[in-house]
């Protein structure tokens, strides 16, 4: 009996750790330890020149960070451009694709003809592998043989160099991302909407609230948590989805549409750039960390408010 | 809960049983990584070669592994080796990847194998000299063996030229501009030079050579990106899209150029010989092929000139492989570079068969009789020069590509200033090697 | 009802159709290009149809890769990843939602770090880890790094915390053990969170290219995205749009059929339980 109680207490003590162990171990192995290594490695410059492979790296404090922030350094200009683009890309995703997803959910939550068709029309991009979706768009954006320009020209407009014009190419990449994500976000909103009791709307209508007022005072507050959730995933995804650039102009011309993670991939191969790659990785982590943490705090607070 | 975690364990064990194919234990297995840069079923072709090789050499198996584009292949192999993986035994990579791998000590020179083999000298001298320029280091050691090689070449729509009153292709830049202007209409470009889409350096280099000064020297620590010739070359390419208006501003995209040509939306294009088979079989008009027109350096051959391109066979060894393994590896390399395979591979894909005797071998011999365009591609090799490759190739290429794109898209109006700045950055990198 | 709401309905209908058609356009042209002769771009002749309708591009595309095998591999990859995730995530979420133990907050933050560290940037180091474990080029290597999910843990932890603690206490008094409590009290009350998590997990791994590409070499275990890559990387010969479009259609058709068959159930089951 005493042994049984002791065993029970031991189990209670150990149990929580057993429960979290698989997740914790995997996160430590594949995320935290590599990130800690990155912090350390970002303070070193790899050996350069002939036979560099056998020589130890040199401790340089924050020199790698100074270099990537230096506009005249070969990596500096590339980093600064890609960093700016990444922020624009992420903000555009959150500010356009998320509201568009909400709008689509509102539109497609009403009984109507062809409902299945329209839901499919906006959701199928989510079913396409990103790299395939980007390739379809590279065809659409193609300068001389592409669909977009064929349409423009048939309307008597000059064609645009979607992927070749440095002022247009980031926009093209953003358009693809919005098209790819909006329907995916819609699903979350649709589910949230269907969860709001119909009676609430009927009551609001009796009180004389119009459609827009209903949306503002009823729908939006009740969808707040969905909105927060979708914003978090859309923002973090925006920092991690870069494979489309392989088909959409490799981030060029001259990095005018390059994204940070893609720039890292482009430079990961050569030893001399490892210090920079680690420094850029840390910057990327820091930005995502700040935003996620901010969102997480909001999330927690909204939980506690309830 | 422990039951749940046990289940997880069992499940993971079960899943781990689904592991890739295994090979017979007694064979030496050569892991062969290859990129695919054509629409052919490269995987199927290499499997066929591997089977034939295994038949001829019992006891040696080849395991062909598709590794994406050239860039993917390079990055995949580097990631694997840097991460402590075994890496390939033999890989097809760009001929310009030499120093990226030699600097790391991942590859071993082919020279030792050539020296040790019977008839090694004859084997090596059968390759076209231009195709060896990127294989050979400053001391004359051969590192890699040509496999799927190409050069840029001029394709022209002979029907359109005839319509405009020209019965022969342009041979110098002045004629090039004249004919391009004559062919340009509202819905057709006279000339497409594919310098957009991430990799302008290759096409640009053919202009730099034609203007009289390649941007790279024999020594991998020599780069000349801000010479007057280099500047004039980029200004000429830019003018095609701006002042002359024979192509899109900023240049055409690499992938779209042959498609536009086949659709009759471009009168002439610069593109790779690797595309010859596709274009000849796809066109519903007469396709002409000619040397890239000569630049101001003159038509005595010095003003012609294009870089070479494409992929070579590299042997991976950090010193840990046994002699038997190395012998097997070298057998596979010589097999792939043999006239028989080169003739077959060249005829299937359109790459230039790398050795002279392959052109006497079927099926290439009759194909080139039927389509003399293949011979033009081969003969241009006598004017071809080394493709850009230096120490720190990837980084320096990145600087050059970015600078070219910024000049061509009009972001840097002053080409000389932009190229001076780039050269300073390049010199900073190469200082480590001088 | 009122004329005003009639107008609003009409506006909504037009808006729906407009957005829907714009979104559909790429698919329509993907199909049209895939049945057009290879060398007739849409800018030549009719924008809709070429001189003939042909399936030859499909034949080419089918020959390029063993699509059935890739499909199977993708399903194993995303399914296997999700299945194990559901276990690990449930365990961890319960512990963080309901149990008190030393170091809880610290460990929570450590796990949450995963959300903030994009796994893509740690490619080389993760490769090293997989290689160290001797798992290079195995199915396990594809899935292992994803088996711990901070995102899923967080989502479920929120859901579990909303389950009234009295339900657990009642179940305990009835003699339920921990496993039964989790299953009958927590899991059933958190279905919406599970559905949301499954959707995110499945779709992100379905799209995954880089990690599978780097960590596998054998065709036998490589997923769809790697097969599709073969149609895209035709760099020496320029773009083969027709063949690529045919390949894309091959890749998505089974999914599209599934979606069309189950779209109503899908949205409704998702909604009935309600994601919040």
C-alpha cells in the first residue's frame, strides 16, 4: 500500500515530463540546438583563400552583422533589399490575403447557386504544390508568350514585363501569394462564420442593424480569435515560403524581388559566406520571434479577457 | 499515456521500415548524381546507360540519382558533404563549379586516372580543346571530364530573313542590328538575347569576348569586369532593348526565348546549342544556325567567340576510397565520355558531343549529315573561350549577375561606375587568393 | 424583403462571380495549354484552343516521373507526419494545459521557440542531425523533424484549457484513467482545434519541397513535389509550359476530385465543431 502510494506520487511527478518529452526532444534537436549554433557561428568569419577548408574560423564579434548592414558590401546590398522585400511581402500577405479570405468567406457563406463551384474556384490554389503554382504563374507572366500580356494586348494596352521590370516583379510575386493563400484562409473564416448562431443576426436585424453594421458589431467581434489565428499563421508562413522564387525570376532582377530566406539558400553553399548566412538567419529569426511573440501575447490576453 | 507513447514508438519503427531500394551486397555501387536541364526523360536514359554498363562490367552497379537543376545539384551535394554525408561518387555539375569543390577538397583530379590508363593521352586529346578550358587548372591538371556541353549560338528564322530580303545570317554586330531592326514589327521582336531571369552572365560573356576581352583569365584569381570592352559590351546589350528597340527592355527571359522563337514571335535569338534538337523538331519554318556575330574585335576569329557551357563529370573522393572503388568510378566516367555514349546522348538531347570521334559515330554521324546545323554548333567551338569560373565563383557570379541586371534594367544608368564598384568588391574577395 | 437588400444580394453575387472567375482563370488556362500542341503559345491563333486538341503532352508528362509512386510517397509523408503529431501534440498540450510541474513556463517557451525559428534556414544543421542518426534517405528522415509541433501544441493547449475542469474530475470519479480522460474528455471537446491543425499540417507538408529534396535520394520515397520539379527544371531548353501544365493537372486531379466530393462535408464538419 505504501509502495503503491509512493509509486503513484512518483508517476505524478514524472508524468508531465514524459508527456512533453517527445515534443521537447524534437524541438531541441531540430530547432533550438541548431539555432544556438547559429548564434555562435554568426560571430565567426570562416577561413578564406586556398586550403581554407582545413583552417579554423576567426572570431570577429559582430563584424558579420556590420557587413550585411553595409550598403557597399557585396552581401550588404543584397541583404538590405531582401529584408525590405520580405517585410513588404509579409505585410501584403497579412493585409490583403487575410481580409480577402474573410470577404470570400462572407460571400460564400450564403446559400446560392453554384456554391460548390465558387468554393472550389478560390480553394484549389491551396491544393497545388507551391512550386507548381509558381510555374503556372511564370507562364502567365511570361513577357512575349504569356497570358497576362496576351490579354493586355488584346485590350490595346502595351504588355508589361511582369518578371523583368524591377518595379513590378515583387508585386507579381505578391499576387501569386495572395491567389495561393486567400482561399486557404477563407476555410478558417468560413468555419468561424458557420459557428455564429443565426438567431444573433435575426435579433440584430430586428434592432434595425443593416448588413454592414451587423458585420461591424456582430461578425467581426465574434471572429476576432479566428482573425488573430489566421494573421499569425499567415505572417509566419510569409517568412518561410520562398520556393516560388525558383520559378518567378530567382528574386531578380538585381534582388528587386528577393526574399530573405531565398537569399540565404542562394549563399548557403560557399564557405566564405557562412558567417553572413548565420547572421542573416538570426535577423530572420529575430523578426519572426518579435512578431510571433507579439501575436502570442495578444492571443493570450484575448483568452484571459474572455 | 505510456500506451500512447509506446504506440508512437511502434509506429515510428514501422515507418522506418519503408526504406529505399537496396543493392546486391557483392557489387561496387557507384552513386551517380545528375541534374536534368532538358525535357528528356534523363532518368530513363541514365538508367539505360547504367544497365548497359553493368552488363559490360559485372560487379559494378550504378545508382543514378536525380538532383534537380544545376544549382540544386551543386547545393544538394555541398549540403550533404558539409553535413557529414557520403555524397556522390560521380556527379554531373557545371564545368564552372570546379573551384567551389576543389577548394573544399571534395573532388579529385581526373589527371591521375588519365596518366594511369592505357592510351590516356589519346583519350584526353580527343575532347575539343575549348571544352577542356574549364576542366583544367592553372598548372594544366585536368580535373573534370566534359559530358553535356554547349555554347550559345545564333538561331534565326530563315523564312523571315528571306521575306525581309536577307539570304544569309548576320556575321557582325552591325549586320545583327540592321537585320534585327528589319525583322522587328509590332508583335514580333527582331532579336531576343536572354539576359533576364537570374543568369545574364553567360550571354553577356559572349558579347564581352566579341568586344575583345573575356571577363576571366586563365588564372582563377583573375577577373576583368570593368575593362572598356566589358563596359561597351553591356552598353551594347542594353541598347538592344532601349535605343534600338529590337527586343524587350531589360532583356528577354531565358526560358521564354525558345518558345517565342518557335512561335514566330522572334526573328533571331541567342540561345544554347543544348536547345538545337528541340528547336529543329518544333519549328514549322526553316531554322538557320550560325556563329554568334563578331564584335568590334574583328572577324579574323578574335571578334567571334562565345563562352562554353554545360556540365562535366566530377569524381568525388576525400582520400577514403579504395583503389577498386576508384577504378570502378573511372570506368563509369570513361564509359559516359566514350564516343558511343557521347554520340547517343548528343543526338538525343542536342548537347555537343564532346569528343571528335563521337561525330564519326552513329547515331550522331547521320543526324549531323541530315541537319548540318549540328556541325555549325560544333565548329563554333574553335572560336569559343573559357566560361566564367574563378575562386569564389558563386559569390562573384552573384555580384556580376546583380550588376548586369541593375544596368540592363536601367537602375544603374552609369555602367562604368556600377562595374567599377563591382570590380572593387570582386578584388576584395580575390585578394584572399593572390 | 427590402429593395436595398435585393441590391446588396446582387452586388454580392456579382462580386462572388468576379473573384471566382479571376481565381479560376489560371486553372482554365492550365487545362487549355495542356491540351494544346506544344509549340502553339496562347499568343498565336485563338487564345483558347490551338489547331488541334491533343493529349500528347500528358503522355510526355506521364513518362517523366512515376507519378503513382510519388503520390503514394506524399500521402505517407503527410499522413505519417500528422498521425504522430496528433499523439505528441496531445500529450504535450494536456501537460501544459492541466498539469503543474517544475519548469513548466520555461519549457513552454523553449517549445514555442520552434514557431519563431523557420526550419528552412537550419537545413545544413538538420541534415547533419539526420545523418548522425543514420536516417539519411529514409521516410523517417522526412517526417522526424516535424513530429514535434509547437503550433499544434499551442492550438490544443488553448482548446484543452476551455474544457471545464469539472468534466475531468467527474470522469476521474467514474474511475477513468489518464488515457481515457484525455480521449473522452479532452479530445472530443477539441475536435475543431484538431481539424484546424490537421488542415495546416497537411497542406504545409503537401507543399514541402526543399527538405524532402535535400534529405532523400531514392525515387522510391520521394514525394510529388520532387517529381514535379523534373518538369520545371528544363533550364537548358527553356520552358516546356505545355508539358508542365499537363504534369500539374496530373498532380492535382485526385485532390480536386476529393475536394469536390467532400467539400460540403469538409466545411460543415469543420464548422459544426467550430474553429475558434
